[in-house]
C-alpha cells in the first residue's frame, strides 16, 4: 500500500498486503484504529507520522511494535534496549529522540533500516549501536 487517502476513523487493511509505503498514513489525524495484518513484513519511513493512530499508541507505550517491527520510539532518553524478539527497526523509528546516544540489541539478527536513528533528516550524532546488522 503506497498511500491512504481516506478519512475513516477505523481502517482495516486487506489480509494479503505485505508492505506499507513511506508516509502511507502520514497526518491521518482522524484515523485512530488500524487492523494491520500479520502478512505485513515491511513498513516504510514515517508511515504513521502525525496520525491519530500513532498518537494513541504513544499514549499507551513508548515503543510501538507492529508484527515484530519497531516503527516508533517516543521519548526514550539517552539509551534504548531492543528485545531479542524484534525482527526489524524501521526507518525513522527513533525520530525526535535527540538525546539518544546508545541502542543495545539483544539479538544479532535484528535488521536496522536506514535512518532508524534519524532526527531532522540526519542520524543522531554519536549514537552507538550494539549487536546489529544492516540490510544491503
């Protein structure tokens, strides 16, 4: 799915969808509920930025995880720990965490998308990543 242009409060995605594109739900303020099927294995950059759904998720937990992928980390401070069951850290997941200096991974199999630690279109300076792999 490349871009959602509707204004529904609740969105149900098709069960065969495998990817959500960059900024697919960006600024969908009204949308607060989404059923994301297990088939989704790739989520682009800033897919949910500014959406009502992400705002709701942030009020529930500092880390938003979808199908084993971290898509957003809110207000994490200087360090973050990524559990072993996380398969992927999506692009811009740590956006806005300007104090971030260390991300520790508990699995050597976690994939980190480009700009996962990006802030204002650049990576956080001197962020150290422990125990990670980068996709080609």
